[in-house]
């Protein structure tokens, strides 16, 4: 059986991705590694993705590989360069950024709507550093509008899921007014707000969770 390592920087990312695996790839053997100090340190220290942060990611990945993992999925979108460095070191197995598959799917959908004279994509995050690290991953011709759902992550941390979803949905509606034709939720922890965003905006909403499972399954089983 295929062993997959899921490496988390936010505890709220654990449930959404495990639910997606249980639904779409139940045969995979999952191991979950959580270091919730990663996001806290990134937000607090102001050092960005420095050498020390890169080394932490390398150690987490090496531990996963040493346990026999045949694929690694990182579930926090603010650490793109660190994950890319891990992928280069462990080129023999698929190593995915959380948003990688969704970015590919979003590009395909945007291309379709651009042919109709539309195509602006709205990207919402609840963790501010994500809006610095993630946009460069999209194709240069993607018309991207970003929005931070301020207070949503704090609400989730406090257990107020209704407020969390409502704050994200409000940004989805605002992005529609700014001309977006599709919405993308940048973080795994935001997947629960998809229905609320669709209701508030009337637009299709992409999440990272399902796209990531599909892509990892395809890449891991092809090797």
C-alpha cells in the first residue's frame, strides 16, 4: 500500500485533507505530521522563509521519507519556496505544495473564461503571508485579485466556525463586485467555507483539498 505523509503547519488543515483522502483515495496509508509552530513563528518573527525555516522543512520531509513515505503533501500554503526545495532534494517521490494542483486547475478554468472575455480569478486567504507567497505560483497571464479575510483565522482558532465562514464568504462577494468570475480558497483550513462562498458570490469556488488528493494519487501511482 502507498504511504503518504501529510505535513501540517496549522491544526485546522488536518481534518479537511484526511476527509478528502478517506473519500477519494482510501487505499492510501496516511501519516500526519503537525508542527503548528511553523505558522506562528513565520507570522511573529518577521524573518520570512530564512535558512532556519528551510532547514525545518527539510528535517520534516526527511523524517517522512525515513518512515517509508512514497509521497509528501504539505498543507500550508505560505511556505512555497521551502516546499520547492524539499521537492528538489527528494525528486524520486512526488512532493506537492498544497495549492499546486488547484493552481493548475484554476489556470485551465480561467483560460476557458478568458476566451469569453472574462477570466479574473479571486484568491482569498485567512493567513496574510499566503497572499505574498502564493500569487507568483499562478501563470503570468492570470488576472488575479487577492483578498484577506481578516479575523477569520482567529475565529476558527476560537471555535467560531460560523464567523470564519461568513468572513470568507463576504470577501467572495466583494471579489465578485471587483469583476472576478471564479473564486479560489488558498488554504486547506478554508475548504469548509466553500458552500458559504458559493452562496454569497454565485460563483464557482475552487479549493485546494480535492485537487491535491487527485494530483498526488495520479503522480504517486504512476511511479
